[in-house]
C-alpha cells in the first residue's frame, strides 16, 4: 500500500499495537451488521506514535504516544485518522494495554453511567466475565462500588474476574446461574450485564429483582436470545440496549470523552486492566478464530 497522505484535521500514526476484538473477527467473517467492501484492512483499536499532525491539529505533535478507535484499517504499519478519534497515552501505560482498553472499557463505562446510573452497593451479574468487555465491566462496576457477581465458564476466567474485584463467581458450565445469582444478591439483583446472549440470558433475566435492569451488550455466543415478555413484566424489569457506536454517531464528542475518562482512570489506578496476551501480525488469523470460539481469556493485541 502507498504511504497515506495527511489532510486537515488528521494525524499520521506509526502503529505499534492493535487490539483484536470480537467485532473485528465478525467483520472479517462477514457476519457483522456493517459490511466492509472487499478487500479491506481489519482492526479498529490501536496505539502508536504520531509521525505527522496535519493542518489545524494542535492537540498532537510528532512523537506523541496515542491510542484511538476506528472501524477498520488499524492492522497496518501506518494509518491516518481524525485527530478527534485520538487520546494521548501517558508513559506509564504500555502500548499493548492502550490498544486493548478503549473499546471494552468505554462500552462498560457507557453502559453503567450513561444507559443506567449504577449505584454503590448495587449487585450486578456480569455474564462472560472472562472476556475483554466482561472484565472491563467487572473493573468499572467495582470502581463504582457495586457488588459484582461474575459468570465464567472456566476457572481461569473466574480467577481473572476475582482479581479485578468480583465478590462472587458462578461456574456457568455446572451451576444454575439464576439460583446462584439470587443467593449471592440476597434476592435483590439490580443489574445484568450481558455481552453473551444465548441460553444463559433467560435464566439471568429471571434472577433480576424488582425494577432490575438488563443491559444488552452483544451476542458472543452467536445466538440472539428470545426473552418471553412476561419476564419483563414481572417485577417491573427493564431491558436496555447498549449501542455506543450508534450514540457516538449522533454525539461526536461522546466517544472521545469516554476514552479520555478511561485513560485518566487507568493512569490514576482507578481501573486496573489486565495486560493482554500478544501475537504477531502473522498470528492474527488464528487469534480471530480463538476469539470467535471463546478461547481467549481477557484481551489480545497484535504487535506490529
């Protein structure tokens, strides 16, 4: 590919690390709601160093460490992005960490502070707690003073959730999620955070207490659940969609504000993201397959 040109309001970046996400894997598979025209370069989360700042860009200069989010195109040695899509990365945050926290942590932060207002002392059931967004939710919810009940299918995933502050864990492979969630919340489960979908969703809805809120993040299981509406009616439960991308299109400042808050909270050790595993560019295909099959614990970054 030719070296990209830098226009007004844009920044040319030498990419160091790219976060590999479930969304990226779906786009490569052709299964995401947004279809990229072939051929395309995947990758939406990245970190790197500024090479050149275009006309009208005052916030960034050559040599700055930055991170950001785009839809596609990050898995390249150099990329050009709009300056508004970037945040500065302090020296105490590694490139691979910076490339893997924005999407998951901003989604969790948006869910718990914009779509609802999670309060101190509330119990929250986090499904898929060993995934990138699941672990981010555990971390964000813990920082807000919530009691986190983490659901994971393996001991490794549950241990990771515990390390970020989960008060209780549920082994979804052998334990009844509904019964254990009710037990751990003293029959007062306030929130469900669901990036998984599938069979566990209905049981999780049944665990919710009066006026409980069910946050729909995604369907990593590959199955969109069909929740009986009577479960919503009972106990005045609420189902709330969490689509940060759609909201960001309407409010261009929303994502940059959330990303900056994430970076600030990591810098101040309010959030404690688990360092990602790393792969080379040549191992990206295998990493995407593992992500789709639920074989990745936490996050993974490709180092360029």
